[in-house]
């Protein structure tokens, strides 16, 4: 099977690595890819948000399967264009990708299908939104409707903070068109977890749960980032909660999309807030999580390509047990000092080979470049140092041992990835 992967980050490196390990894959290409991804796949510089360019590429590469990493190409209709030409795609149509592409769409959809989610209001007028948050006078979450590179959400402790967010999004147009509409949502207090289902449009199977660490600093303090590390499985998602998530959220979501005429093909990522054992959806994503994909794919027991292929073909064998982990896994993100705001790049990185040489370790590249055999920093999130072992504690220790092998100027990383697992007394 000839596989084309779209994207260039740590998630796509994990996908390219996993696919390259599969005995089903005869050729793996990643566009645009990165210098790090080039270790595991051929890379080609193609603009992946352009459906026509991706179609040309898939044709010239004679791709049997296209796996879409990020959300932007999906929202732009890349999957529709390929599917219309008979090319198999793992990733939803633009209509189905509205679950992530429009938060107002997602909220109304959840209401229609009785999927548990916090209460909310939608606004297209900033003054009305201001009046609403004044009147509510309680913590709320202000969300730009459209895609905002993961930065469109502000958790506000009260009306003053909410009005600042409304100002930025609606009057100062910080996210452009994505902020013409906003969702103001009730703020829930609980524990977050990520849950994934792979769907062929009708049937689905589940992936191991994971927990991301969105805040920059230890103890979940500091700014929100794209994710500073992740681990799998997440003990908060025990068997009872998993049943609730499947029956109250995953099944009605996928059936709802099917009944509305937009069968969902690809991975459905459900961002959960668990309040007193009850799951609520705080976001849908229409793609794999980054960095959760790094530990999930590294820890998985079975070859994930089988499932991605079968989902894209519309012939998924429903795996009632879901895909299992061979071992728990932990990913520690090493970032550039200054991330998620401004940071310098171009610093030499040492020690990647030494880290990779440790048994049970794989270093995924998120933002690096390579010149004359030397690695340099080229992004905010630079590396995802990922380790698997017989327990989360051992995987964590191994990931930090590997991270200690790696040096670059201004390297920052959290020292407590996985702490919520231990807070629950996980082995
Ligand atoms: P997102 O960019 O959608 O991933 O949201 C960023 C973060 O905002 C989430 O990871 C949560 O920590 C927080 N968040 C989003 N919605 C809510 C909510 N309704 N209540 C509390 N926190 C929320
Ligand atoms: N790790 C969060 C996300 O991928 O959206």
C-alpha cells in the first residue's frame, strides 16, 4: 500500500513512523513533512491546504491511502476532492469537519443529538455578548467560532475577563473571520481527558484514552500551549466512564452525522471535562491530538494502519474492545524558551541519537531543521521525547532520562508530565 500523510508536526512524525513500521506499507510519503519526518518517510514540499495540489500529489504518487494530519486541509475540503476522484482518505469531509471548524455548529449539533456539553450562547454582536456576560456574572469560557490555531479559547473568571476576550476576538479581530461569531460557554470544573474513536462513517472502534498537559509550567500553571506533554492511558477514563463516553457521546455523535447526511470518516477526538464522574464535551477535533498521538501510537499493540485503511475503505471491523496498548507511554515536549509567544530558533540540538538509542524511546520531531547532518531548533515545540514501559511511572522515568540526553540553548520542558495519573494512584 502506498501511503500519503499530510502535515509536518510531531503528530505527523508519529503517524509517519507508525505507518513506516507497518508490513502493509510499501511506500510512505509525507507532505510537506519536515527534516525529522524525513528519517521515516519521503518528504515532498506541497501546500496541503490546497485541494487541487493535494489531488495532483496523490495522483502522481499513486497513493492508495491519504491520511490527513491537521484540521485545516479537512475544513478546506481536501478529503472531498480526493474522495470524489476515488482516492481513499482517512479524514472527514468538509461538512463533517464542521464539528471542529465551527464551534457554534458543534454546540447546536450536540444539542440536537443530546450529547452532554456545557450550556452556551452564540453571539455575532459584541455589545450583546458584553451584556450577556455582565448579566450572567459568573465564570465563562469565550470561544472564537472558527479555527484559531488552538488559541481561540479563553477561560474567564468573570465578566471583566470575558469582556476583554470579546473585545480581542470581535472588535480587534485577533483571529480574523474566525471571530465573527463567538460561543460563550458555562465554565466547568473537573478533570480533562482526550478520547478517540476511529470511524468508517457507520461503525467505529476506540483508541486508548490520553491526557494532554496544556499549560506551560509544572503543576498546570502558566499559559495555555498546544500541549507540553501527554500520556496514555488516562486513569480518569476507567471502564465505567469509558462506557458513558461511548454511549452518550461517541455513538450519538457518529450516528448524528450519518443521519444528517455527513457520515464521519476518520478519527473523532472528543475533548472531555469529567465532573463528578460525568463526561461533558468541551470540544470536538476532527483529527488526532498533538502531542497525544505520539504516546498512543508508540504504545499501541496492533498495527494502526489496518484500522486507518479499513475506515477509509468504509469497511471497519467493529472492535468491541477497542485498540489496546502494548505498554503505557509518556511524551515529554521539549520547547524553545518563549513558547507559546515569541522564541528564537536556529540553535544546535545535541543528543537526539543518544536518546533514541535507549530501549523503548523514540524522539518525534515537531520543529527541527537539519543542515550538514546537524539538527537545529525550528519551532516553538521542538521535540516530543516519547517512552514506553510497563507502567506510566517507568515510562515517565525513561522519557525524562532520554530528555536529559538532549541539549539545546533555551530548552524548556515540564518535569511533571503524567502527574494526574499518579494523583489517582496509578501504578
Ligand atoms: P481548546 O482550545 O478548545 O482545547 O480549549 C482550551 C482549554 O480551555 C481546554 O483544554 C480547557 O482547559 C478549557 N476549556 C474549554 N472549554 C471549557 C469549559 N466549558 N469549562 C472549563 N474549561 C474549558
Ligand atoms: N493536544 C490538543 C490538541 O491536539 O488539540
